[in-house]
C-alpha cells in the first residue's frame, strides 16, 4: 500500500512510511549517529532518497530497503564527521574491515553479493548470542557497551567475543576463497 502511494506520487506516502517504519529507521540511524542533529538530518535525507528512488525502483521488501538506505547514509555521514574531526575513532563497520581479505569495500555488485552470502553463511554457523552480538555491533552500529548490556555480558567480554568472531569470519572468507 505504501509503495502504491509512492507510485501515485502522493504526499501521504512519506507520512505512511514514517508512521509504519519510522521507529526502526531511527534506531538504525541513531545507533550509528549518536548526535541528534546529525541523526535527524540523516533521517530526512533518507525519506527524500526514498521519494526519489521509488519509482522507478519497486523494492520487494520496503523495510530492508529503507534500513539499507538509512544505514548507508548514516555511515557516510559518520565517516565524514570523523574525517573532519580527525579523531581516529573507528566506526563499527571499519572495525569489521580487518576481517575481510583484500580491503574494506567490494569493487563490484557481484563481489558485494558474494560477500553478503558468505557472511550470512558464517552467521548461520554461529550461536544465537554471537549472531546477535555481531549484528548489533556491525549492522546496527551499536556501541560495544550497548550490545554487551543487551546480552547481559561485560563490555570486555563482548570485545573479546567480537575479536574472535572477526577472526573466525576472516578464516571463513579465506577458506571459501573470497578475496578482492
């Protein structure tokens, strides 16, 4: 129904999108951008991007489509902020880059799909708590402390688990022949 509103170019489309998925989008973006002004600006940019993207695109699942756009926009804004401040703080996604052989960004859509398939395979082999920790840290961009608290473990224990998970991922990718 929401997609139909976008195709009709109805102004109600964005309102319906905000009402249904606004909370989820906000949690994804705020996990990456803790500054409220940056987060609000990014959220507005995401709604504008969806307005400009649908149509011509017609996503099969609107929520993952929205969250992907939001996550990517938040990561771009965070990287820009951190580069401007030159504070050396790593984003969670940059932390994960050390586990990916050959670099930190796929050069083609095919490489990106293959990497996603292998990460999904890796996560399917992890225990539930490790999978939750991994996704909270590297997909939702939560701080180690927040992710640890949600699982009832210490931040130090979470850091150790995340390090081990990155090492296992690196070995899995290497074993599966993934390289850029």
